[in-house]
């Protein structure tokens, strides 16, 4: 331990090293852009990038479905029948729902 202190003491006697060390400690821990804040910003940035990629792929899917729906009359009718239970005037539609025992 005495050897370590003896090796560090001349460095600590130099005022420039002490000021540099104090500056590095201040910037690393006490400044507004400290290490912890930078880490939080990076985590938030990566989370937002994941969300952005998710929404871009979902938008592409929706645009492809829209293009398919409006390009073909049969696909538009199929979509309306399946999603909104639309029917023609001379048809009857029966919807069967399953009831869960837990409810």
C-alpha cells in the first residue's frame, strides 16, 4: 500500500493532473450529460428505433393490403363480408360465437 501511495503522490502533487482528474470526475458524474444520462438516452434511442421499425413494417403491410383491396372487386367484397359481416339483399348470415366456461 505504501508503494502505491509513493507512486501516486508525485502525480497528485502536480496541479495539472489534479485539475484534469477533477474535470473528468465532474463531467462523468455531476454534469447534466453524465454517464448515467447518456446510458438512459441510448436505451431510449434503441427502444424508439425498434418502435420505428415496427411501425414502418406495419405501414407497409397495411399499404399492401389496401392496394390489394382496391385493385380487385372480389377481394373488396371478401374483405367486407369477413370483416364487417356485410351481405347481399337476398342472403342471411348466421354468426356462431363460442362461450367460454370461465366467464
